[in-house]
C-alpha cells in the first residue's frame, strides 16, 4: 500500500519481471520527506501521459514496482535519490523517466528531479551470473578422476620435471645430461627444457632470454651445439644473438608459428632430424614477401640520400621513423646529444666510425638503425640495432 493525500493506493507485490530501474536525483529548496516526494511524483504526473502510462494504474497492474525514495535535509535544502522499477519496454520506460523531470514542486518547496541513468536489470543479473559461474567453475567443481591409462604418463612427466637442474653461474634450466654429453641442445626457456625432458631428451639447456649467458658461450666452445628454436620472430631474434656470441654448429626450428614447448614427440624428432649446419643457413632463409622487399629498397634509397648529404661534412642526422630529419649535429657532439635529449630518434646517419659506445647507446635509446662510414672495434651488436656502412649503400 502507498499513502497518497490521506488515501491508500492498493499495489501489487513487486514484480519479479522488472526489466529496467530508473535512477534519479532530487534537490528541493526546503525540508521535505519521503511521502512528500512520492505524493509529488503521483500528483504531478497524473493525466500527463494518458491512461496507458498513468503511474497509479501501472502500479496496480504491477508494471511499475515500489518507488524507492531516500531523502535527507541539510542547510535548509533536501537532497535525495529516487529509484523506479519498470517492467515496461524501453521506449515506455524512457517516456516515464522524462515525465519525472517535469516535476517542479514537492509540497510547498520548488524542486528539481534529474535522471541519472536507466539500468538494464537483466544485464546486471547476467553479469552477476557470469561472475558467480566463474567462481563455481574454479572453486566448486570436483577434479575429474584420472584415467587409469594416463597414470603412468603423469608419473613419468612428474619425474622428468624433477630432473630439471640449475646449471652454471646464471642457474640456467637444464637437463641432467648436459655435462656428460658431447653434444647439447640449446632452447629458449624452461618450458622448452621440460617438454624435451618429457620425451627423454636430457642434454638440453635454456638461454632464458635474448641476452645469451656466458655459460652458453663457454659450453659452445667445448661441445657440439644445436640451437632448437621456436618457429616465429622470437626464435629469429635469439638465433641472431646466438650466432654473434656462441659457436653454434646446427640450427633446428619448430614448425612455423609453433613453440618448442608445444611440440609432440613426433614433431620434436622431425625438427631435430631436419637440423641444418650453420654454414648452410643462408640457403634456407624464409622467402620475404615482395612488398617487404620493395619497402626495404625504398628505405635504403632514402638512407643513401642522407648518407650523400652528410659525407665529408662530419655531421650526424637524427631521423624519425619516417626517415625525416629531426636534428643535425656535429659528429663530435653525437654521444652527448643522445645522452641528454629524449627525442624519438629511429635512425642515425653520420659521417663517422660506428663504435661500441654508439651502438650501446643506440640500443638503450631504442634506435633501430645506425649508418656510418665503417664499423670500428665492436664486440657485440644487439639484435635490435641494424648496422649499415657507407659501402653498403
């Protein structure tokens, strides 16, 4: 029941088919209470929208639920929130919400009602169902029984996982046969080591990143080394790094787009059987798409123009990713400028020698290309930096 002007409006129990919930706020210039607000809502919308959308009729038939009002007064004003549950369709609910904003007085006080949002109750319930279903799936389902034929495999895999050792001063993940074997297999990470151990290959060790550990470099001087890498760009990067710092004898690759950690025993055996001597790598490079070749040629032509411009002038051009000049500086100031500026430099073309110091600084600053007169005494070139000498352009 709802009190209204001393009388009583019979009201059905709240409908369990509520579709939408109208959220509104009210501000009144004076002290008002909940019954005043409810009375204003019914009184000032009466006859406004016709019989089909009359609030009292809608409540009698259960298409509008119990109107909730919370109001408080402070500083001579009243502030509150209004919630109107609706099982009408979207258009009718929007019309009803707009009607609430026409209310100008509550009791003797001027007032303003503003619609904040219309909540889709069903969507909210669906979200709660999804979140609860996740909790139930994660926490309340019993683990399925292990099939008897898989017990041996699970035990075998667990035993082999326990065989992973920490090798060298960097504590690299490795199999137990690295020391005793004349040949070793170098992979990318711990997961690759585990997969090979599961399939009985124990002379395996991981580099754990693109910075090749000293332990790998030392082992490569004493043993026959096969680099067994993923069939993606990550594998390409690690291979470049390995070839620069370690003595690699053979290269094996997982199938295109696959990682070593995901291979079956058959795929592992096939990949290792198809390993290629490192001297023949240039014969098995992947075909580069025509558009990539054209893009590379255009880049080289643009770099050549910059090279011709700086040649003999002892200057350096700092270029953005589109090979436009950001800044031109004397070669003697190049290191200082790179250290002290945060310009987004992508390439550098300079009339000077490419030194280890410049290369290291370029890698630190995410500079992808260095073009110089010649390459100096360089120990290591990061895979992220491309080096081009004037003779190559």
